[in-house]
C-alpha cells in the first residue's frame, strides 16, 4: 500500500479500533492507486517517493469511493475546483 490503512482511516474519520472495513478500505486504496496511475500515465510504487499532492489525491479518491458506494446520487453534482483532477494533473506524464 502506498497510503497506510491507519492514515486512510484517519482521513475517513473512522475510529482506529474499528477494523470491520479494513479490507474494503485497502481494496479502495488499491483501486485509487491504479486509477491515478492510469490517469498519470506512470506507475506509482511503494518504494518510490510519492509527491504529497498524489498522496492526498489517493485519500480523496478513497474517501469518495467509501462514502459513495454506488454510481448514482439524488443530490446535484458539483465539482470542487483544485481537488482530485487538479492534484493529479500536476504529475501527469505526457510522453
């Protein structure tokens, strides 16, 4: 994992002693890393130094996937500027 489960649980405001969703959160982190890697057109590896903007983008994506487990909503969709897309676009490989 690039982002530790403890760090993700803190971001998600989940009690550190609650472990029922740990496997699910870990799978969301994996999906988020894969999706961001594809978007950046570059591999993200645990042993490499990952920029803090990318780490935060992973946390944002995990948070979205954790909170919204289905692809539909009854609320209006509003994009918040300078979040996920902005953070990861800073490191996109255009080669």
